[in-house]
C-alpha cells in the first residue's frame, strides 16, 4: 500500500529523505516534524513502515500528507526497506534517517553544501547527540579489527583513556574529516556514488549494513566524511529497544559474521577465520543466556511482587 503526493515538476529536490520505521510511531512523528521544519525546500520524504501495526500508517496519512508512505506487510529489515525507498527517488542526495532522530536547523543544508564543494565525498555523517546531551560515540567508527572488537566487547575500548587500537569502535583519532564509517541513523549519500557502488546489501537484515556500505564505498574510491560542526539528535534504540531480543541478537551477530566473511576472510588464514567465527558464536550464546536469565528474573519479579507486598 502506498500513499504519496504528486511532485510539482518545477521542484528539483536536492535530497530524498528515506526513513524505515518499525513500532516507533511517536518517535517517527517527532522525526517527521523536524524534517518538515528543517529539510531543504523541495525535499521528498518517503517512509517505509515495516508492518508496525501501531497506527503509524494512519498517523502519517492524517498528519504528514507530503510524505510518501510505503506499508509493507512484513518486516523487511533495514537494508531491504531502505533500498525500496531509495529506488523511488531521483534527487542527487539521499538521506538515510532513523525514526528516532531529530534534525536541527541548517543541518542538512550545511552538509549538502559541504558535499557540493567536495565531490570526492560519497557518504557524510555528523555529530549525534543523545537526548540527554551525551555524545553518541557510534556516530563515527573505524572498520573492525580483532583487537578493536575485543576491546569494545570487554568494555576496555569504551574508556576515554583506552589505546586507539582497542577503541576503534568510536574512531577516537578522527576529530573531523575522512573516517572509515558513519552511523546508519544519519547517512547523507551521493546518489551518483550509490548507483556506482550499489545499494545496501540485503543479506544484512539489521545491523552492519551501514558499515558494509561504507566499506564498499571506500573500495570504490569514495570518501566517507564525519562533520562534527553539524548536530542531529539520536534517541538510539527507538525501534529495537535498550535490550535486544532473540531475533535482533541473532541479526547482530550474523551481521558481524557476514561482514567478516565478505570482506576479511578471503585474505586471512583458515585458523584465524575459524577462531573469529567461534568467537562470534560464543558471544551470541552468552548474550542469549544473559537475555534468558534477565527474562526469568523479570517474570519472577512480576509473579512474586504481589506476594512480597502482602507479606509485608
């Protein structure tokens, strides 16, 4: 099902804004209000609703008549849904935007001007701030290494004083300018480059597809750029929640496996590859065990809570 407004032939949009939404109606409402206020004149906006079932469709149809709405009957995932929306546009830039973000005044116009002035930039990201004002360190990152992954997952690399080789997840050596990758919550992409390199890899259902795209852009000779002078707010986890469920946990770890197998494994020894795959599998098992224990604790608390209150 699709709802859209006809585009005035006189309009020549600089950017097509594409948003994939899943059970995030209120966050999406706030996001679309910010796009309405701050997107350049003539920008097109397309939302793919991944079978949310939360009233997202009626909300858009009633309150945002300028938005093209594509309603999927199943959850297609991030990559496939974005590709559908991207293929509908023709502006020279595509903004891939999460529904849990808020644009700020001049953010898009400034980045478009930057990319117009620097034709080597294929993807541009910006500083992402949490709603409480904290920096979202995932706004920029280096391509993963074994040491960097261990540093991140053991929490060592998240410390401010961590050595650079263990803190690659947040690319501390890059203050601004060329960087390996930026976050898929906000990616301004040159359509010419996207058509040359190819769209998101739909083999990634969710997670790592942004990293894969940035890697392929680098292989294609394009620069990914981090611009901290521009700020966008990012609630983070607005669709997935603070704790990953079983499906999301599997998707996250499969994304790690697929990225490594696709880009690194052909150049590594079999023993190294086997160790990496075993590490990813072990981490998945541990995360699922922890998730199961948390679920048991929550259920026990719900069940025992009334009894404890009565006893007191």
